[in-house]
C-alpha cells in the first residue's frame, strides 16, 4: 500500500534514448497522422474545424511520471518531491499548487 496516491500516466514512461518521446496528446496525433495518414496535413486543425472547435490539451510532465511510492518512511520522506506531496495531502491541497512550483527534474544538486 502506498502512503501517497498517484494516478497512472496516459503515456508510457520510457528510459530508452532511441525511442520517440511522446508526452502530449498533440504530439501523439501529429506523429500518428505523419506515419499512417497520407496527405492529411495538420490533423489538429481538422479536428478543430470538424468537431466543433475540439482542442487536444493533455500533456504529461515529469511530475506526473514521478514514483511517489514510499517504502521506508524515514528515508523516502527526505526527498523534497515526496515531502511536498505529503504536505499537499495533509493540507487538503487538491490542485497541487506546491508541486507545480517544483523544478523537476533537478538540473543540479545545488537547487
């Protein structure tokens, strides 16, 4: 059982450098149209016109892919990302306003 709940990701978390990283619905549709639909053009524009201004907006960030699973509470809660999420749970912050201010992934240990 996990101390911190975490929804599953829509896009696959890939660690391989050779693979195309698709982390948004827009990029996925553009890549699909380029590979499988010949002569379609801008599929997002077609969706906007034919589906009553339909907009594709889902995007997956590094925070969405973060593993919040806590195995050892004394060690794992030293991590600032997990600690921030625990504070949000304790303060009933469902909009995750604190987590959205984090820089993830950290560029250096000095941050």
